[in-house]
């Protein structure tokens, strides 16, 4: 990653610049793969996990992606980074994202989402409607499913697509 940053600092033809940017975007995915390998996580049968367990890990993975996105915009006060991250991980935003993503999901991804959405949780977010909370739990279960099945590219693709559609990414 340091090399790609050095390459970006130098003037480069468009092709080389695009290659450096692709390498930088690949870094979070490489990190996730490395974590699973370093922790010696074994292949698992996803059907053995409850939908709330999928949402539990999906919540953490999605928040890490969002924090990485926020930090990538440059140095700013931690409080501002926290507020931006919180606005993108709250139940209302996750519900909005899954509404956008649902037509794009494969049958297995849709099944993972529905398992999470229909799970009965004992708690609920303080500032969310029950509908948003359930949809957000489904979204997190989807992220957990993709993470545990090592579909990192797809996880980033879906999150990026949803964030772009809600106006989080500038389109050029």
C-alpha cells in the first residue's frame, strides 16, 4: 500500500494511476483475508450459525469498512469521524441501503438477508423504528454471511454500490 501511495504522489499516465488506485482499494480485502488466515479460521457451514450471529459479525465488518472509508478522506477531528461513521452505520441508513441492494442480491444473499430480518431479537435500537431495526439486522446478517463465506469482493461491491446510491460517494 505504501508503494501505491508513492506512485500516486508522482505524476503518472492514466493507466498507471488507475492501477495504483485499484491496489489501494484491494488493501481492505487483503486485510480481511490475512485476518482469517492469521486467526486460522476454518471453513464453516454457514447454516450452523444463527441469523443473529451472522448479524453480530456483519455489524463489526460493516463498521470497519465504514471507518476505513471515513479515515480515507484525510485527517480530521476524531469527533467528526465518529459522527460521520455513526450516520452511516445507524439502523435507518442500513435499512435504506438494503432497500437499494435487495434487487441486486443473489438467491443465497437474499436468503441470508431474510434470515436476519426475520430473527427475533430481544433488543432494539434506541432511535430506530422496528421495521428499520429488522431490516438493518438483515443487512448485517448479509454482511456476516458474505464475510464468513469469504466473499470479500462481493461484500465491498454491495456496500459500495449502496453507499454510492445514497450519495456517499461522489460520482465523476
